[in-house]
């Protein structure tokens, strides 16, 4: 590891995960692109980078379940922060290319879907959409192959990195398109100020058990911000629950709640307490 | 519509959804293959078929969120039944092809992943995996293109339909691989015997509201079997909740619970009451 603070993220340079990395850490860190989420976890676990930034939930698409599963599997890592950024898709093209030249739009299938109405309405010359593996990847392809009749849908950051022009801004059909990211590291932190805590647990499959679980928090006026279930492998129709609540595991009220919760769980782990993202 | 009872499902003939259709209705119905989930919903809504069968949850992969979203959107349809079947991947090849001839395995990427360990261990001659759009589609491709050095991973039903041989059974690495399907139709039913009810609702974003929601059921000893959240479009970090409970909406106890629930919901809909699947 160099002296620079290195942060692993999934995707090409200019991906929204890189934008989230910079939004959280600032420009002085070195974002390290990784081919998939597993690699981000491996890079942090092995100490090749300092921390990792992972998308956990999108306001339109819902939870990114793969990362919930990987948080469970990577027991040595802790959530140390969260950050949310707007997913604003810009229409990027090579310098010299104008709107009238663009007949093909390239991007990740989800980005193409999120901009479908805009493409039809605002880009009457476009007759073709080509799916790519990544939003920033669409910019990279256009740059490398010097495609003159195409444009990509990607972040404003991708325009900077690949030295391309933004022909049209905010192509997303729904403006309430946000992604929430978690920052993971090898050491837990003790947050100051307004904090959140993420936990994962499983419970016995008995009547009313989820109600009892939530009572642990409700009886102490602890506010929940998220409850997600994922299948427990090898146990048909049983689940792990991922729960986020307002407060830190180092506050007595929350400690009491977590002790109470462990009276009814069969598996229990604190993923981390961290400052609430804004 | 013909006189035969027609049931829409997603996938090629021989797909696991077709096996689920037959497991629920018996062999006398006519399964109608559809290219995607949306088409299944459309076929039922427009009356082109009698009912539809849709996967809703897999014991390894979790909920099929797309179908939860489509249940919400298709307000004219009701859940009238459920069925779960084991997902057993068989190795299918053309007649005359033996295990020693097989160097390539074709199937849906998820099926290839679910059988990866088995392929490596039990099929030493295999050097190549080719992803296809569908498990049964892999059998169809091998049949149509008369591929002699390849085998597909698909259901036993696909072997019958495409007249292929099963070279090896139960290729899935994890035997607890089950998928639960719901049956949807244009009219609700009144179930007799042990029943389940599925509902969808949203609540005000206030402290303890999910606890109050579950109290509605816990205070009446109504057992929950599933709770799933999906994003509420246009409202950042707010959710629809999909909840299954034991009992029928026509039982007084459950009616009271549902009336009580509507005191705290901002949106509420009963997807259906139906006999519990075995």
C-alpha cells in the first residue's frame, strides 16, 4: 500500500461508486476500481486498500442483495460510514460530436431503462440502444473505439475522466433516484454525533418472533430505518434479518436493546456503528 | 380461449414454472409459455388465459422482486394459490450422446452457478460452460442445433418435451433448492381448510410504525410467514411492505386484524387468500 489512502470500489473509473467514494472521503484519496463486489471485499480484507465503498440500496431498484450477503460472509469487516448520492445520468459524447450525430445510446441496461422516456422524448435521432457492463464503461468504450455516432449515459465524473462532453444533463426519468453506499473497513469506529447501527441476525422460526424482535427497539423508543430479509442457506424459508437503527452500540439504551435481542436470536452480529449520512 | 384451461408461465416449454403449473393444476391444463413475467400478467389480465403461475421466492436466491412489483401494479389480479417445487437440475443430452462425449454444459447462468461444484467433480471432460437465456432453453438449443458434444441443465420435464436423455440426475450442489410460486387469476377465491393471505401496504414514516404493524397480528396470535419490503417509487427510503400471514381474510380474527392495520396504513391492498401450499 502506498502512503495515499486507497479506497476500493466496483466498476470502471468514473462509476457512481467512485463518485460516492469522493463524496465521502474527498478528492485526496485514491479510488481503486475493482471488477466485482467480491474483489472490493477481498481488497479490504487482505489490506491491499484501506477501505471499500459498496452500494447497498437504490431508491428506485431497492436493496443490492448481493452486498448484504457479502457483508454477512466477510466477518472481519465493519461498516464505518454511509453516504448517499443522486444518480444523475449525463449524456456523454466525444469532443466534436453534436446531438444531431447521436443515433445510438450506450449504457448499463438499468441506466438505459431509467432514462427510456427521456431518450425517446429528448433524442429523436436515436434509433438504437446498446447495453454495456457498466455506466462508466459506456464512456470508456466510446472513448477507446472513438465512436462518433454514439453517446453514453454515465456520471458527470466519467465525462471528466474520459475527457468527453456532456451533451445533455439529467437524463433520468425519475429525479428521486438516489443510491446509498456503505463504507467498510477492517476496524470498527466509535461514532460521535448522530449515529446509526447496522446488525444482522436470525431467530427461531416460532410465532410472533419478528414482533418480539421489533419490540426490543420500540420499547426503548429506538427508531428503525431499514429491515431487510435474506434467505438462510440450507434452511428452507428461514431468513437472516438485516436491521438499521438510529443510535450507537456504545449508548447504554442501545446496548440494553442489543442484549435483549440476543435473548431471542440464534445468530447475531453487529456490522457497525457509524455517523449517519446526509 | 379454447375449452381447455390455459395457464400462462414465463419461460420455454419444460421450464420449472411449467413443472410448477402441472404440480398445481395437474396434467389436464394447457401451459402457455410467455417470454417474460410482464406477458404472463398481461395474458391473465386480458383474459387470453385463465390463470398465471409466477415464481415469487427461491430458498437460495431469495425473493423474485420483479414479481412483487408486478403484483402491486396489476390491481385487477388476485393470488388464488401457491405451490413449491424442488429445483432439481438434470443433465440432458441428445439420444446416442454419452457422458464421455460431453465437453460443454449449457444452461441459465444461475443454474450453472448452482451446479458448479457438481460439474467440476462429476464431469471431468467438461471444459466449457455456455450461458443460455433459460434452463429449458438450453435443452431446446441442443435439440434444434443437434449439438452432440454438449448437455443442458434443465428439469426432468424438459427431457420429456424435447425427447432427450437424462445422463445424470440432481446436479444442484445444494439439495435445499426450492422455488415457491403463486397462482394469479382475475377472480379472488374463498379458501377452505388451512389458508394463507398475502397483503401489501405502506405506512407513514414515523418511529415504531413497523412494530405497530406487526402488533396487529401478534396481539391476535396470527402467524406471519413472510415480510418483504420494496421501494416506494418517488419517495426516497420509503417502502411498500408485502406480508403473508396464516389465515383467511374471511375469518373474523383476520378481518379484525386487517381493519386494525388500515388504521395505520397509507396504502393497503389484499392480494388474496388461498389454500396453503404443501
